[in-house]
């Protein structure tokens, strides 16, 4: 790909380097931009750069979502991963200062407009029982009984489990933040249930027992050291897409109702899948060699969480605003579909390990 503007006037070496970066994969371009102090001001004076950057984003988006080029899918989703990270970055991180950059937010909008709008589901009455619709969708979808978890239960070795836990790290480490973002702007009738989810995620106030702590405990039991990028370097585009679905819906008010569907389906999916994962860990000495409290906790508590999302979050919202049902169902379908392609990819990858 070549989008460099060759017609720009004489440039300084740093400006020339900025234009040359337009030929890099999109995630590498974003990684450079987020580190530039006052990126909007710094790039505005570089002749033609901002327009050329938008062209580069559109080119990547077309290759990724229209042509389904996997290298571009990875670059675009990794770029989104980095952009979303700016919104929850440590305030001492240089990226935090560019959180509201119009240049970078423009790139995010271009990507999301091509990715997040899903085809509307089959025509259905808004008076339908949305809880039953969600349960039926969950039960019928391949992600709800995926062979990945049968493999983990029956055949996976420690190295294959390690690859799984590394691949799942970024989302699991971010889930506390995601639940918290769900509370912002929630309907009054939903807040108590979401707050209960946050309390459970926090280990109900017990030191060292938040779900992030429990997952890090598992990682340490594997002899691994937490990676600075939360092991994002190990994620395929399918894994990045799963993470980005949560973040994109959590950070955009227009997608908030999709987020509720995403969350509800997640709580439905996890218990049965995690029971198989736990059985596989115990087959390898889980509890002695592997500290699997994170999964043991979720295999039980998520049953109650699923019921709570359906009855105490989604039900009152749909009763008050029937048109919300469609967006909730679209979010649920997106979560199931991203899970399926992620599970397919992960199973193929861990089976190929020596």
C-alpha cells in the first residue's frame, strides 16, 4: 500500500518521517500517533498529512471489512485496541493526553462505522419476550457448545492451556473496567444489579480476591510474568475483535444497548464452558499446579449474574422502551458471532502447538 502524499512541499526530517509512516500497518501508525504530544497540533502543520492519514484509515478498513484480508483485519483491530486503551489509560501515560484527539477519534469513527453496524435481525415483534429470545439465541448458537471446551476438558496439555490463558488475559484483565463503564448512564432500575456485578468483580471487598487478582494468580501459577500490553501481542484479529466489541459498545453511548446484550450473553456462555475448562485443569492437577479460583468463581456466580442481567437489567429497560429490544438482541448476536470465530481460531492454534 502506498498512500504517501508525494506532492507535499519541502518537509523537515520529522515531518518527512510522519508522511513515510503512512505506508505502515494502521496499528503501527496509531502506536506512533498516540505518543506524540498534542498530536492534533503537531500534525496540523504538516502539509497534507491529516488528509492522507484519513485516506490510509479508509484503505485499511476497506481491505479489512470489505475484502476480509486477515493481515488488515489484524492491523485494524489492533489499531482499535490501542485507541480504546487511550480512554482508560493511566493519566501518567502519554497516550492519555491524546484521549480526545480529533485525528485519532476520526480514525476510530471510520473503523466503527464499517465494523459495528450489524445486519438487523429477522423481523420480530417488539412485544416479544426478549429474555426468551436471548435464551433461544444462546442455545442455538455454535458458540454455546463449542468443541474448544471439549478439547480442553479431554485432551489439552499444560502448554495448550497456557496459550489459552494468555489469549484470554487482555479481556479478563479489562472486565472490571467494562462492568464499571456499564454503570455509567444506566437506567435507575438497572443500577443495583450492575452495582452487584461490580461488587462481585471486586471480590466483595476481600483483599487479593478481585477477579483481576484471581486471574493474575493463575498467570503466576503458570510461571508467567504479566506483559506490559496485557499479552495483546499474542492476540489474533479474532481475539482483538472480541475485546474491541466490549470496549466499542462500552465507550459509545449509541451502542450502549448493544453492550447490555453483549454482557447478558457472556454471563450465559461462561458457566457451562468454564465447567469443561475446570475439568481439564483438574485433569492436569488444577488446584495444586494451577490456581483456577478465577474460573471456579465464574462457573457458579455467573449463573446468578445471567439471571440478573435478564430479569433486572434488560426486562425493565424493554418494558419502558420496547424499541431497545432490537439493539440488545443485535449486541447479543455480535457477542456470539465474535466468540465463535475466536473459539474456532483458538482451537486451531492450540491444536497446532507441539
